[in-house]
C-alpha cells in the first residue's frame, strides 16, 4: 500500500474526477489524502477520503489585484503563503507519491524539493489549448507579481519537469502532441459523481414523449451566473420541451423565475437525466461535455469564465455534435440554437458516434495504472 498526497484545486471540473481516480486507488489498497482550500474539505470528507485544509490559502489576498473573480483564486494557487504550507504538509505527511492539480502553480513550483515522485493531473484537453494554458498561467503569475512576489516559472517548465502529466481525456479527442511533451499520458475521461449528485424524481411521466432538455452550468462559485441560467430557462420556455436545470449549489433555485415547462434542482445525478435527454445546454466544462457525449446527447454550449470552456465549445461544434455560442448569448440566440439542434437528427447522430469512441474507456482505472507505474519505478 502506498501513501498518496493530492495537492488539489477544487474547481467544479477538477475535484469530481480527482475523487474518481482516488476511489480506484483506494480500491487497490492505497491511501489517498487530499490537501486544499477550505471549500474542498467537506466535499472530500463526504467522499470518504481524509482531507487537510490549507489554512493560509487566502492569507495574502490583500495584495492581489482585480478582476475580482480571480483574486482569491490567484492568491490560493500562486501565493508564497500557500507554497510554504504545501511544503510543510508534504514534510509532515511524507507520502510515497504526490499528485498535483495542473492548475496549482504554487504547489507545482515546490515539487522539485519534495524528494519523491510527483505527477500533474489535468482534467481537460492539453494540446488543443496549450497556448491558452500559457496565457492563463501568465495571468495568474502577473497577479502574483503585482502582489509583490517574484515570478514563477512558465507552465511548460512546471508541467514538463514532473514525471508524468496525466490527462483525463482520450488522446484521439486532443490535438497531436509534440516531442517535448513525451511525459503526457492520455487516460480518458473520469466521470465521477459527488455524494450530493443523487437520482432525481422528475414531475413528468416516464413515458412522456416530450423532448427533455438538461440545463447545467458550472458548479464553481467563481463562475456563479444567475442571469445565464435565467436566459437559458427563458429561451426554452416557449419550446415544446421539458426542462431540468441543475444549479450546482451555487445558485438557489428560488433566485430563478421558473417557466411552466421547467424544474430546478440544486443537485442531481446527470447520467439518468442524460439518458432521456434530447439536448444539453451547458457551459463547456470538459466533464459535462464528455458525459454528454458518452450518453450520445448533443449540446448547446455557452462558455463561462474558465479558459478551457471556449475550446471545448469549439471542439463540440467542430465535431458537429452541438452549437457553440458566445459567453454572453442572449435569449433569442439560445432559443435559435436549441431549435436547430433539436430539429436536426445529424447532431444526435454525431454525438452518438463520439459515444461509441468513448465506450469501454475507464479513465479512472487508466489513471490509477499510470500512478502505480510511477510508484513501481520508485
């Protein structure tokens, strides 16, 4: 049995697949402990894993500049206080292996001093958007420098210096690698539900032929957007469809004006809904997009703030499995795109073709294999 420490960024698309990989590792006899910001702790505890709160996550936030939605995020991910606490946690835990979220520059920069193997975990495309990753890390680093701290290495240096980059998407779905990324391993998507995602009872009869539309945007509080949810509901309100909106715990359903053809739930297991759905209206999170494709359901994607979401949206449109809209799409644009996808069988056919490509891929097991290979090499 190995002791594994996971230095985590608990973004909406990051923690669930991390828990899925941890579940397989635990089933194989390993001990996995997560360390992360306070928002992570109850979610990890609910999944049955040990958690360590990084208590200094926001200690130095006062020096970080706007935009406001990035200020706390950038402080946690890049600040010297976070890095110092990460060093102390690794020293105290003395794990056999350290897993580090790809979005965690402060922890990645400390990895060279850990004295043990470590791997980067990336829960979306790598090569389709590598220039975006460079820009994102430069933005976070610029905010760190603005706060008065020295610059961190580039994303290329931080990622390529680790023994592995484990990418939870199929290699066939990503762009082609280049030689300097030989340490990257594509394992396929990890589509894990958290404990709060339970099967939902819907108000319509199981044999109701009315098309079902799922509306689901980000579960990350930094991306909370009541207006986007409302625009989607309003766009679908005049169509002959039933609508289920899941708000991810960051929007209270009471904040929404619910049309007669819709229900809103804080949480719900998505697979049972997607198996009945004709369309998903979503934000372009990699996990939601992969789950939609696995169920053969086409999408209308309205990207949020995360840097990868426009790339996911463009990819789905490139494949003909949905429509990509602007992040500020209005009611009329959403309604027109939904009508187009619902009325054309080609979108569902292309989504179903991608479902066949995903069939039989167990991303969690494949990721655990890569992690165990690192342990064996050690």
